C-alpha cells in the first residue's frame, strides 16, 4: 500500500512548534459551519467525507492551503457534489458580500 502525500505520520519533519495560535474569526466560522452541517440533525456531511475531500485535492493544492482553508474548500466541494449549492450560487453570494464591504473600505482611504 502506498502512502498518500497527506499521510505524513512517522516521516522526519523536525520539531513540532509548541506555540498556541489564536483562531482567526473566519476559522471559527468554518468550524462552526462544519459542526452544524455534520450534526445529528442535519447530517449533510461527515468527517469521512471531509477527509476524502481534502485528500483528493492533489499534492500542490493540499500543501498550499492552510488547515481551515482545506476544510472550507472540502465543504464547498461536498455541498456542490450533493447539489446543496451550485458554484454559480456561491460566486453570486460572494460577489454580493464583497460589494457590501468594498464601499466601506473605500471610505477609509
């Protein structure tokens, strides 16, 4: 059995940094959404699906993304795969939110 690029257990990797990093606000939101989508009531996605999602990114994408960005991208992929949302709906909503925030940012400059 061959190891996947994501399976780093037992490999030489140097010392583990023992620094407590604060969660960024968006990371907390990603975790909250994942918890809601995977809870006993909704069961829209499981941890196994999440793992399958980010383990199928390919090595370059997997290594380029942070832990929470991988979770977010995997959730999006799974929800699109299950026809819960479409990429077009997501892009439209992202554009709508950016439009609301960009004028506020322009006023500060």
